[in-house]
C-alpha cells in the first residue's frame, strides 16, 4: 500500500489542538500531559496526513481502553519505541502503549521517560529550526515514494531521527530546553 506524505496543511495544528483538548477532558487525571507531536505539529513540515498525539501518564498499565475506544481508537500491539543508536539504555525505559484511529496515532508514554522527552524535543527543535524543515520533509517524501511498507518506512526513518536528536540534544543543552 502506498505511503502518502502530503504537503503541509494549516488545519493540522488546529486538529491536533482540538484532539489534545478532547483527550485531556476524556482521560481526566490519568493524563498528566497531552501534546500534539510528530511532523503534523511542526509548521511547514510535509507529513503523512495522520495526527500524532502523546499522552503522558504515571502508569502505563492504567486502563485507557474504554475512553479511547469511545473516541474510535483501537489498541495496537506496540509496547516500546526504538532506542536511538548510540544509547545503551534499557529498552524497557522506552515502553509505550499505542492506539490508532483513521487519522490519529496516539502514543501513551510514561511521564519523565526518555521516549516522552524525545518526542517533544524532536518537535521543539524543528519548530526552533525552520530552515531544517524542508530537508526532513523532502527526505520523508522521497522515502515514501521508494517503499510501500509502513514498517520499512519507519525502520529507515529511525536512524535519521537519531541524527536529528544528536543535534537537538546539543541545542537543548545550550538553550536550557526541557519538557514543559
């Protein structure tokens, strides 16, 4: 199945904010933080037309199934994120839960975990460096044109994200950036 990477759409930001607001309301205190993340959260970024959201929780085993299923999301089998190259971190620290809807990927991660931080750092670094946005968008569009499997697309994209994070970590240290 072809992977679609669209030109940036202004409505992605509003849709991400609206979905985050609804999740905050529907999940109540179980959600420590709800953020629009990923490429659709970055102004000017080409992206798959799927809104990525991150819900930060204190307990990954808390039952979120009922409220998320009521929103039309279904639980996915993913239990952890890719550990960036060069880190010797315990993969269990990168645990997550995931739900999907027709145009939504919902990543549930532990508040304070390295993967929660990485998703926010990736977004914020690109927002602070708009000159880098076209190159990353062009890479994703070329990759989508070269592969038809979302798993392969993700596997090829991961090392590029790792490269971005190396530079983003230097920026975070120099600017004092931290998770909200």
